[in-house]
C-alpha cells in the first residue's frame, strides 16, 4: 500500500499521505454509519474523546463501539501500511474516534504523542482514516515536518476547556511557519509517527470533521502501563496482537477488558 518513496517520506518527515489508497464508497458508508451509531450510543462522552470504539463496552471507558471499526482496525491493507514503516509484528494499542461537530470550539493543541504514551522504546504509527472531507476550515491536522527526529519538547499543563488535551507545547518552542496542513478526501488516510509535533484548530465550518485514529506499536516495544500526564487510562488498556508475534518479554496482554464479543 506504500511506495518506496512514501516510506522514505514517512521516515524523513514523520508522516505521509498514501496516494494510491482510498476506501471504497460502500466501505466508507459502512464506517460512517458505525460512527453515527457510536455517537448516538454514547451521548455522555465528548465526540472527540471516544477511545476504543472498535470494542463494545471494553476498557478503559466502556464505550459502546461498532464491529465495522473493529474490522477496519484489522484490515490487511491498513496493517500492510503500518508494517511498511514499523516491521511485521504489530500490536494495536487503541482506537480513537475524533469527531469535531460543525461550528465547534474544541481544538487539539500542539503536542507529541510520545510523552502521553507509556511505550518503550518510543515507537508507534497512527493510521488516521478520514470519514468526512478534511480541510483547513473544518480543523484538519497540522504537522511540523521532521520534528519527530528532534528531542522531545517540554509539554506544559493547560486547563483550557476547549482543549482536547491537558498538556501542550508552548508556541515559543515551535516554528508554526513550517507547519503543513493534512487535507484528505473521505476514505483517504494519513500515517504519522509517535514523535511528530502536530495539532488541529477548532472546526469553524458548517461541516462535521470525523476521523478514526488507529494506534499501532511494533511488538519490539513494550507498553509499561503507567498514566502520568496521559490522555487515557493505560493500566487497563486491552492491547492486542494484530499481526505476527510479540517480540518484547515485558508486554502484558492480560489487563484490560475487551467487552462484549462481536457476533
């Protein structure tokens, strides 16, 4: 699914948008229906805080999920892309539904995933699937190319009610003029590294922006289950082998509840 040039771009810039991959209309409609059901079934949860929607009542937050999301997280085409940049042994850490309703005020501040995730050695790839058209007006992701190859930045606490995270990188540490906006058509995907500096503005448009973030870790790393400065409860995160075999003796697949089994 990735060309040699796209693999090189991913390692150089920290992200890539594959040009030859796009979900078909029927697949896309199935996922959109699944997302609509997740949003309707979990009215008490903010639409940008839907973690592990590939599970049905699973840990850490008991979100009522949908099987279509479970299926796409294990789709061989998606796993092929993750394997191309991380190797053949893959663990699904979590899934995350990001939905920014039209004319909403919540934004994702500049950050790196690494300081939030208890992964060692730090390695992970996020496959981000656009379910709606994603552009600058409705809050597309912005990336700082090459920032994954720099030292990790200091993240400061924020209590901004419109921030999806409780920590952010100060603007003094970022050259925003270097940022690139990742615009996607429905069904397209982007991949980004755990160390890339990224964020997204609020959705000021009259259109929804929904996307699925599938977080994969190479099985040569371990998840050591602590949650300091974390955006999720990692102590009960039900990580799962999705390709190959576990390569790290410290990985503990026992904690975590997978919820109700899919029919």
